[in-house]
C-alpha cells in the first residue's frame, strides 16, 4: 500500500502519514528497506509498547488483538 493510500484511508494528509511512518522507523517499530525506487516496510512485532502500563506487551501482541496477526509474537518466540 502506498503512503498516499494510507493517508486517504486514515483521513490525513500524505505528508502527515510520511511523518508518522518516519517516527515509527526512528523508534524501531518499523524497518525500512529500499527495493529499487520503492521502500518496503516491515513491522518489528517484538518491539515493546512505549507506555509504562503496556510495556510488557509487544507490537505483535497489539496486532494479534486487532486481528492483523495470527498469533502474538511472544507465543511464536516461545
């Protein structure tokens, strides 16, 4: 999915979507790899959530709850 498509679906500008993606890359939640003229983004499912009350959970756990991942990342690591 292109950044433009993400922005449209979420209801923000393309520039705002790019800034959010850059923040996620900087914080280690997303990894960017260059493929020709395009970027490919991969979610780091092992990244812990930032809020102290949620720090024991990972991004993969959150995606699993949202139904975007088959099983929590923690279960796959065990």
